[in-house]
């Protein structure tokens, strides 16, 4: 038997109490944390058919190349995943290449130490954008 799930009692945002809002936020946070990995992978897959913008490969192909290179070099799993996901933010903000502000909240809970130094770090970028 499943434990009872909290519910919001209000039927309108206008009549919601502080407890209703706290409950809704708690339920939402649990959902988003539980589904963050799938959401990030959907975002990556959504770039599969994007145009190349004049480059030899599109962002999806570039992401796969970066992750493959990292894997072949023997990098750890977190590094490989960061290499795979480093450009997904362009789907959220197509006007910039360093999309850490868009990407970081999506993957922060998936990674610990490498977000700042590897996802958009200049040394990392020089290594994999050759």
C-alpha cells in the first residue's frame, strides 16, 4: 500500500493557503528531481534534427562527438555526461554559446563537482571544440 500523498486543498490559486503552496512546491520538487534525467535527455534528443547552421555537424552530433572523445580518453562518467550535455542550453537560449544559466538548474542535481569547471569551462571548451 502506498503512503498517503499530500494534496492541495484549495481549488484556486487565489484561495490557496501558505500550506497549500508549500505542499504544491514539495510535490513539484519531488517530481522534477525524479524526472530531471529524462527531461535532460529529451532536450538533448530534441536537437537531433536541428540544422547545422553552416557547420559540418549540428549540436546533437557535436554533443555525441564530445562525449565519445571523452569516453575514448578514459574520462570519468561525470566528465563524459558533461561533455554530452554541454550544448543543450542552446535549445533554451539559441543566442548564446555559454548557456550555463539555462542548463545548470536542469542538471545540478545530477552532477556534483564538475558543473563549474567542466560544463562551460574554457579549458574544457578548448579541448573539445577542436
